[in-house]
DNA sequence: GCCTAATGCAAGCCTTTGCTCACATTATGA
DNA sequence: TCATAATGTGAGCAAAGGCTTGCATTAGGC
C-alpha cells in the first residue's frame, strides 16, 4: 500500500484582489482543460500557462495538482447541493412525482451546464480520497432524498435512496457517453426508471 | 485534439511455449497490479518485474502499455459475452422474468470473480479508444438483450435495452464503490429496477 | 515616500516512466 | 552438430511533468 496522503487543501487564502484573480484564473484554466481533454491532459504547467500565471504562483496557492482538482469538485458539489435544496423547497408537499421530478432536474442541471467538465470531475472524484467537506455535502444530498422518500411512506428510505441515486447516475453517464443530447428525453427516462422502481414490489 | 493513435494490438504472437508463458505472466501481473492499485499504479517496469520478465521481453510482445490493457479488456469482454450467450441459451423461452434474471446473473458474474479488477478495467475502457473486436462483442451483447426484449413484445427494444444496461451498470458500480458485498441482494435490487422500468408506462 | 508583507516569476531540479537497442541465451530442425 | 530463428536481458535514453527556490515586483498602511 503506497497510500502516501496528498494534501488537497489550498495552501493559503488570497488577501488581495490580485491573488483572488490569480486563484480564479487557475481554477478556470483547469476547468477548461478538463472540459476539452479529460483528466489525462491536465498538467500543472499547462494550467499555469493557460491561466496566464507563472507556475510558481500556482504552487503558492495550491500545494498539489490534486488540490486544484479537489477545489473544482468542491465547487461542483456545492452547486449541485444548492440546486437540490432549492428543488426540494419549491416542490415540497406537491406529491411524490413532483418532488422526484424536481430532484431529477436538479441533478441533471450540472450535466447540462457543462457535460464534459461534469463527466471529467466525477471520473476524478472516485479516484481521489474524499474530502470531509465534500463528504458532508454528499451526505446532506442523500438525506434530502431519504427525507422526501420517508415523507411519502416509502419503505427502507435509505437503501431506496441509494439505489435511485445509482440509477440516475448510471443513466446519465451512459447517455452522455453515448453522445445523447436530448436532456428532456433523458429526464423522462430517468423518471420512468425511478417511479418504476418505487412501484415495483421489492421481491418479484 | 491531440488524438495521436496508439497501437493497442500485440506486436507478435508467441510461437514457443516459453513465450506463451511470458505473455501470460505479463497479463497476470498487470491484472494483479490493477486489482490492487488501480490504473494509476500500473507501469510497464512494474508489470515486467512482477511478471518475472525483463522489460525488453515485455515490449517484444506488447508495443505499448495500452496494448496490455486492451488485451485484458478483450479477455474480460469475451468472458462476459460468453456468459451472456450461455445465460440466454439456458433461459430461452422461460418467460421475461427468467431471462432477465439470467442476464443479470451473467453481467454480475465478472464483478463477482474479481470486483476490483473489473472496476479498474471498466474505468480504463471508457478512457481508451475502442478496439474493433471489443466493439463487436459489445454490439453482440446489446443485440442479445434487444432480441430478448423484442421477443416479449417490449416497445422500442433498442432504447429500452440501452436504459436497462445503464441501470444495471449504475447500480453495480455504486454498490461496489460503497463496498457492498451481498451480490444476491444486489441482484434482487437490479431485478426490481429492471422489471419496474419495464412495467412503468413510458410517460408518467 | 517608505517599509513590510503579499504576490508574482520562471529556470530548472529531480523523479518517474515509457520504451529502445545491442547483446546473450535457448529452442528447433536438418 | 550446427545454423538459424525465436526468445530473453537490462542498462539506460529521452521526455514528461510535479514541484522548489531564489529573486523581482507590487500593494497598502503609516
């Protein structure tokens, strides 16, 4: 086991607006590289160059390459989390189908925003040690789904939520990998899968 | 786009039993490395060392690192393909639920055999240009599912098969990532998802 | 204006790693 | 037995890439 722990937190927080811009440029450059070429093509030198920042500056704020990736993942998960909270607020009490619909829309939104980036980040995420902050966000999102299911009397809401999320992930992933662009259609198919799972008796 | 094509086919076929053993040792070593450390930790030098073979011998048979990985993927897909063909033969005409069951078992079998290796190879597979041979196997497997669905009068069997396979993939992936070991339970849950999808009307 | 802290710079160190090449050894067939 | 083809070897090349370090520049308070 060569599990040499790699630091994945920003080295220091920028105090002046100059450095805030630097950090922002670094993250945006990294995102653009991931978006176009996937995780393989991301190198710290390339990130710095594309950001219009020297490699030294990059390492002033991010101790490792992974720290940059972790920051992008944190941002993505925050957006997703907030989208889900909003969706849940707006659809609360409108019936199971409505809530399911709202949650599917929320989870699909970040794929819509930037499919390639989302795909690359998810790919990287399950290859990287999980951050406490990210773990917390994920747990919150899971609780949101569990809560919704519980309120409608679904049996074993934890396990059910786990499977429903897995179904949504799997279908999104496959659709994107196959180059499908029609997200409304994908939405309908995921709803069909989710509602079908819920209405199907646990044992055949 | 820097899609510099990398040769992924064996450089030459071994003629003597000596060299067949060498090739075999290389593949097994590569598999063991993937199984324990994922794609990141696989280097050609390490593969050669673990195989008890010199690095020169390795490159005599595999022109690139990717060629080794491609060969492993080919093997995995062949096993899966044969498992599905067998499952289909044995369950033919016994009813939709039986056939679904048999196909789920077949697709789960290779995860059962070596979950970590299967996960690593799938991970690598959708990051690598697809081999014609592998594409053919995948198409055959897809046709198998489509055929079964069609025989039971399922509407739009192609699209349905696509989604069902995605559902199975997603659930397996999530279960394995979460460290779930009970494959019988996983089987039941996938069956629930599949049958639920099939019985749910395409529009809510 | 000046001083300190913050920020920015980029040459290049150093490790990793894919891969070659010149040579050594072993099998095979006549 | 011997010639030839097949196979095996490993030092080390070359490129890639993560990261350090020593120095230059700029911002902001006094």
